[in-house]
């Protein structure tokens, strides 16, 4: 039980750091909530890898 909680905390911290990194690298100056919304939307979009 403790190990599962630690894994969830570390996963959340890594995800937040990655999103903040994307926000900093963005040339548009998007807010953190906008970056998260964009990622959430794009995760479920089908993309053909062969095109």
C-alpha cells in the first residue's frame, strides 16, 4: 500500500515537471492550464504513423 502511494506521488511529480518544461519551451507563452488541456486533447487523437 505504501509503495503504491509513493509510485503515484512520483508519477504525478514527473508529469507536472514535464508539463512545466513544455510550458517553458513554448514560444507562444501558453498558461499551464492551456498546456494541460492541449495534452489531454491530443492524447486521444488517432495519428497514422505511416503518413
